[in-house]
C-alpha cells in the first residue's frame, strides 16, 4: 500500500498562469511545498503581491509554504534585431557589440557595456539556447568579433551563453543586490544565485545577506549549477551552499547535451554525500505546458531523479505560463509516491556511506537511520534548529517519516526542500528530553503521522544538560495517554 506522505518536495514557479490567489491555493492543496519567484521576469510590485498571497494561504491552510527568490544574475541577451529576426550563416563573420545599434546579420547588440574585456579569443559563444554557435576571433573595447560555426534563425531577445569568462566577471550584479534587498525586506526563505562559478560567488551573496539580516531571519542560499566552471569547482560550491539546484537548461547549453544525465547524477551524489539538499530543475514536465498529460519519457526522468537522490523537483514554465499547472503538480505527486515506494522497498539509502570526517554527527545520523528501521519506528523526530543533523539523516532515504519540530513558522518553512521531512509546529520546547518527547508525540498524534502504540526515534543535537553539549538519542512509544511518550531506550 502506498504511503500517503510524499517525501520528494515540489517547487512551483509562479507566473502569469498562476499568480492569482485562487490558483496559488489550488497549487498548495495539490502539493506545492515551495513557491519560486523568478526575478528575471515581472516587477517587485507583482512579486510582493504573490509573497503576501502565499503567506496568507499558508496561514489559512495551516501548512508552511516556503518562498524562493531566484535572482536573474548577469543574464546576457541579444538586443533588438531589425525585423525581429536574422538568419546567421555558417562561416560568416558577426560582431556582438555593446554599441547602441539595431541588429542585423553583421552586428548584434548585447550587454553589459564592459562585456568584451571579459571574453577570451578562441572561446565559444552560444546563442538561442545553444542552437547557434560562434567562435571568438578577437575583441575590441566595444565588439566581440566571431565566426559563425553553426548557423540558424536568431530572434530578438534570445539568450547568450559564454561558458568561458574571465574570473573577474561579476555574477552578483547591482540589479541582483536591489532585488535581494527587496527579498530580505519581505522575508523570503531561499535565494537562488544564478551563474555560480566558484564558492566565492556564494560567499559574496552570504556576506551581503549577513550585513542586512539577522541570522535567524536570513534566507538560505541556493547555488544554481548551470555553468561549466561550476562543474569544475563543484566540491567547494556544494560545501559552501545551503542547497543546490541542478539547472539543466543552461547546463545543457554549456556542456554537450549527452553529458547532462551524467552531470545531474554527479551533482546529486555529491550533495547527498555532503547532506546538502538538491533540487532538480528544467523541462521536468515540458510537454504539459500545452498538453494535459506527460510523456512516458518525462515520467521516467522524474522517477530516475528520485532514485538518484534528488530532494526536490522544480516546475518552471509548466506552472508559470503553462495551461495545466495544477495537473503538473498532481503528476509529480503521483509519480513521486510510486518512485519512493520502490526506493524505500530496496532500502537504497542504507548503502550510502557517510563521509569519513570523524564527525560525531555523521556517525550518529547513520546510526539513527539504521536504528529507526531496526525498531520499526514510524517517525524520526528532531528539532528543526538542528537542521544539519536532520539533513544528514534524510540522505539515507529510509522508511520512517522525518519530523522536524519547531514553534517558529520561518524555521518550519526552511525544511520544505528536504527529502522526507515533514515540518510540524509545536508549542515551545525546552532542553528537557521529556518535554521533547511529549511535545513530539502530542504534535504527531494531532497531525495523524503516528497513532497510539507507534514507536518514534527522538534525537537532539547540542542538547545542553548539566552544562554539557552532545547528541541525545532515545526510542519511545506513543502511549496516547495525555498524548505522552513511554521511553523504551536511550
């Protein structure tokens, strides 16, 4: 029998098709865990309206819904072309110019103004999602002179991808800073950073946040893996980030498309090993932008991402501009439940080895996962302020539901991209183990996650008792009597 609790999280991009309150609520009821606001489109006033509506709906449904702000980064686009399009022919010379001009087959306007000084002769430039390829011959103060290697029809406003840019090129732009300041003011939960190349890009954003936000209100930083340089520096980026997104669109432009499945598996694997939540994005259900049902290939792609270890799946055009946004979430919900049943039946996560860093948390997370299976626990419970420990437990992909408890809505929302985690609001807890157990049982019985007689494993990191700090692990059984727990072992 299928579990009614879906472990894989669903992120929905809110756009013209879904920006009204009625549709947002339908998305939430269908299973949306996190609403993504793409700041490459729309304006702050429109995004603020959505933020307020998501918060109001979350409160009314008594279910935490996270909000992710996706920064545009230094997105380079072709400017206006005479007649709206131009045919670029193989072998022709074409200049990408920062001068103000109308584009034609010889010159194409691009920005920013200082772009040429960051481009290396001999490097490759892709236009229109990679369908057109140019090779850089030389650069001037205003122009990037190229030879067309693969031609095609180019429309105004199409994207420009330059895999090799000098490291001094700033990816966190002034526009990003304005948008992020807006996001911090209105309490976003996650900020996705575009075109990350090194861990320094993440540290720059984190520093910007620390200067403007207290630690308990700061959003978590998500590194979007879409640049070739990001793959080269993946280990340090994963370690520096709060979460990672496999942005398969631009990743497939800057790398051979046949390598994308391998790169996806590699990114997910490294994130799992480091207990960093990972989101798989782009073309998840692309056919459903215009069709009411998915292709078999899309269903297989979703299931395989779950088997690989993704924490969340993100819908982009499907919910932003598509005709069937609610149906897309319902498809993800159904496919996830079936894939998770297969994943859990094979206990795949039990074979995952924790990194050998000699850290107590790594050993404990593995032990908690195994103990919960051995005692047939229905749930693993831990305070969400111990978020790092919960993420380490989650990566083992075992059967018991992971319950993160907190009395703070903001902390609960942070758990909405972690696989297997059910955030549950409780009354304020103390450092007392008995209080932790009884509070957990009370909340879990109320939410119908467990019933009387079910066993739970309770774990707390940095529990301060008698002036000592450590990890406390107990097995308890829900008695139902005054909603308390009977301690079986500790």
